C-alpha cells in the first residue's frame, strides 16, 4: 500500500484523531438505507471469516500524525485484519492495510468528490483494488452503478456480466435494482437478503420449524396411543 511519506509516530506522540466530521451518513433516506444495508449484508456474508473487516462512514486516516487528512468511505472491506476490534476511526498504518474494496453511494453533494478526488485517492494513494459508485436515483451516473478495478496502477472499468458487476474481492456481483444496491451470489443465483428479507426468512423458518415440531409431537402422541392400545390388548389377551 502506498501512502504519503511521513514517519510513523511513537504511540505516545500520536495526536487524538476525531471519530467524526459532522457530516450526515447520506443525503436522503434512500442513500442512508443503501449504505447501512450494504454494510449489514457484507458483514453477514463474511460472518464466518475472522480476517475480513467490513465497515463504513467512519474516518480513515492515512498520513501518520496528520489528523486533518482523512477520508470517509460509505462502505469498505479490508481483507487480512481482525474484525473483532473496536475501531472508532481507521488508521491505515496501524492496521497495516488500506481497503481492498470501497463503495460510494453518490449524491448531488458528493458526486464531484466521488468521481475525482476520491477516485484519485483510492487509485493512487490507498491503492484500493475495487471502487464502486452507485447513484440510487440515476441522476448523476450513467449507468447508475459503475465499478473500477486496479490494474497496473490504473482503474479500468469492470465489465458487466448479465447486467451485474462482478467483484473479485467479494466473490459477489453488484446490481442496481431500481433504487437499491443489491449483492448477487453467482453460486446460488440469489441476492443476499437485505435486513427486511432476512427477518422475513427467519420468521418463515421459525414458523416452518414450529409446524414441523408440532407434527412430530402429534406423530409421537399417536405412536404412544398405538402402543398403549397394544399393551391393553395384550393384558386382555385379545387383539388391540
């Protein structure tokens, strides 16, 4: 990972890095929902991998000792670092890794920064392998979902497969489904469930499990009743 030059400071000399910049998570409810849902779905996707960290909308510092130079990706994924650690902010030199993937949910207030300043930062300084931009309303990007992959120091467009953009980092495909950013699992040919769908699936499974347990209990009761009849018949010396 290439970063701006600067000596790594001893722990005691580190400044106090702010954990927020006062900016809202997203411009509209739709933007916020896409950010939060994406983080939720990717955390679930990597739930069994202790060395993949998923987060978003927290300040990322990449110049040791400089608390004024930072970026705040909407969604980012880092491979090879522990996930079970509280991070109020992200120090690239302390973690030893910059993001491998970033998603920005672009809007009127962020589109210029997302398309120019952040793209150059992710490409040239942080060396982010994959950079995706999503415009939920299709107002600023055409197409509304775009992806870039780092190849020999340059971002090349990620070509769609069946209308979706494949991510090597995630082993998933990203898709613009109306105003929602969705993640497609090419192995199961299904979208990853968003939180509402996950709850609905959990409720359906709980109901199916309840009915299965109820049927098993009825079958058990019926078997007990049959055995009781056979026992009573044996005692009487006749057929059940």
